[in-house]
C-alpha cells in the first residue's frame, strides 16, 4: 500500500527542515510505503531550493513547482492530480496539522471510510479575531450553503483512492475543496485534534484572503447571490408598483407634478425591478 502525503508550500523555508524531521519517523513506522509530494506554490523565499535538495536526497520526496502563486486550493488540486497513492493525505507545512495523527487516519480508512477529516477542537495559536471569524464562516456556510459542511474542519484530510478520483472529476477554476468533499457525500469520519501553534513563519491566510475564500465558497456552491438578486428585483418591482399608484394619484388628482414626470419615474422604477428579477431568474437557470 502506498500513502501519498501532499503538502502545499508557500514561503515556508524556515520550517521545512523541522517538518521533515518530524514527519519522516512517523511515516516510516506506518504499515505502508509512502511518498511526500511538495507543491511549491510560487514561493519567493528559497523554499524551492530547499525542496529541490530534499527531493534529490530522498527518492520518496517529490516536488511540483508552480509557475506562480496560484493559491492554496489550486496547489492542493495539483498535488491530488499527481498523487499515486492508495491513500492520499493533504496537510499544511506549518506543523499546525500534527503528523502524529496520520496512523490513526490511515487505520480509519482501512475500516471502510473514504474520507478521514481532522477536526480542530482547540486553536491555541489563533487570536480572538481569527477564532470568531472562523466560527462565523462555518455557521454561515452550514446555515445558508450546505449543512453537510463539518465545522472546524479544514483541508487536513486523508482520502481513499476512490475519493481522490472523485475529487479529480471537478475542474472548477475557483475551488473550495471543503465544499467539494461535502457535496460528494462520501463516507466520512472526523478525528478530533488540538491545533498547534505555527512553528515558523506567518499565516498565509490574513483577513483579506479569508474573505476571498469565503466568497469563493459562497459563489461556487450556492445560488444564494442569485436568489438575493431575484428577491431584490421582486422588492423593487413591488415598490415601483406602489409608487406608480402614488404618482398617478399625484398627477391626476392632486395635480402636484410636472407633465411627463410621472410616466418617466414609474417606467424607470418598474423596469429596474424587472431587470433585476430577470437577471436573478436567468442566473438560476
């Protein structure tokens, strides 16, 4: 049995030696052969050079170098496309995803699960802002997008070979891997763990990138923006209809308007609402 360990890397030069020093002994003790696939996502800090040296020294270490920074989700996709393992693990390079969890995850996959997801129970390395925004994100996603999305589950996962092939079938340009896994509905189990503090470097997901990821998740896996547009179109149309009645009354009864103003305003409001309504309906189709 071959276990592929996919690790996306972006400017993690200071932490890569510590990662391999911790990962190798655990991988060697597992009842499976292994390969470590690093995906260099356009790093500019020397990570590529370190990974090239690692791959030259160890045949189990393989390197994919992207031409520029395409983003975390695209790097994961590239690693999954390249992995040949009967089981594939995706984990980060900052040691916040503990390698010690891999034997338990592999054991659960052998019991028949297609996806084994690591679920964060505590986040001691994250501040109040990070924890609160993450909680709000998962609440919103489960409430309005997909209730199957597990809370506090990131991209630290183990996939069976059939699960990897299923994920490979999705070729969206803007990707949200957590949503893809939830949408597939594969047999999944979660493993709780305490997320460690970052060993080296700084987070690659500041607030702006978190908001970008949230928007990708909402727009990729939900018609919510389109439905909001449709609802807005209905509201504007109803308002226009009411204002039409008021304008006709003002023009014919109260005679407080200038000639031509009533028809111009009414048509403008009604057509604006109708266009919004039509755009939402076309988007849903």
